[in-house]
C-alpha cells in the first residue's frame, strides 16, 4: 500500500504517520526527518537547516533528490507512507511521474486537520528549536496556500481525518478512513 499523510504542523501528522506505517507494515518516510538527520556540517545539511529554521520549504529539487534516493531502497517495494511530502503541486507532479515510471500509484491520501487555534497552541507547547512564532506563522500560511490545493490534485484519493482527540482516537479514525470506501467530508476548513 502506498500512502501519503498531509496536514499542517501541530495536527499530529508525525505521530499518526508512525502508527499508521506500523499498522500497515510499510516504511514511514518523513522528509522532515530526512532533513533533520542530515549532517549539519555538509553544504546540503546547512541549506536544509536554514530553510527549516525560518519555516520556509526546502527547495523542491533538493527535497526530491533526497526522497528519490530513499524511495530507491528495496524496503519500499511493498509500499510506503510518505509523511510531509508532497507539500505543493510541483512536488505532487514530480511524485506522480516517478511512480508512473515504477508502474505504481498512490492508494490513499490521509488529510489530517485541526482548527488553526488548536494547531498554534500545540506547536507553542512542543517547544522545538525551529518553532519560533514567526516560523509557526509562516508554516501555517504555506500550508494554506501551497499544501491545501493538493486536496484538489488528489481528488477521490483524499480521506479527511479530524486530528482533534487523543492519539488513539485519531489513529482509529485514520485506520477506518483507509478501510472504508468513498470520500469523507472535511471537518475543519
Ligand atoms: P516536518 O517535519 O514535516 O514538519 O518538516 C519540517 C521542515 O522540513 C519543514 O518546515 C520544511 O522546512 C522542511 N520540509 C519537510 N518536508 C518538506 C517538503 N516536502 N518540501 C519542502 N520542505 C520540506
């Protein structure tokens, strides 16, 4: 099974991605984790760190190059769960082309959402080094402007999941969403 999980920061995307990947038995591939694990003393590592700290997206080309390397590893042949990719339409188009070349397709796109005020409270509470007020605001704006249009790009593959609740509650919703058929209504704008 090939899955994407999309959502704003603070929606619990990373936690839910880990649980879902484990439940489905596919590798959890987070582009944010790939960037965080880069050696900060290399040029690539320095670049990524700079973009992440300001809340901007890392340039598509660099992101895609790192992801292509990861997707070339043999553990992805039964499937994968991408967490945090694609973040915009050009990345989605790039992924579609890459998968076409492998004669593969995405099965479902989980869209995890929560109201902006809940997201802002959660991000402020987690206190990560790259979570300055400016960076939080910028990431949320990018999400609304660049990432949300992916809902249209993926159409019927999208499963809307309400990210408000306990980790277990939301996990159950995510599992139900990919088990059930048909589109689901968006709980939050
Ligand atoms: P995340 O862990 O998904 O919240 O990502 C943390 C940061 O890594 C983001 O704020 C971006 O700077 C960068 N990042 C992660 N995924 C992508 C992506 N697909 N495209 C561009 N930048 C990304």
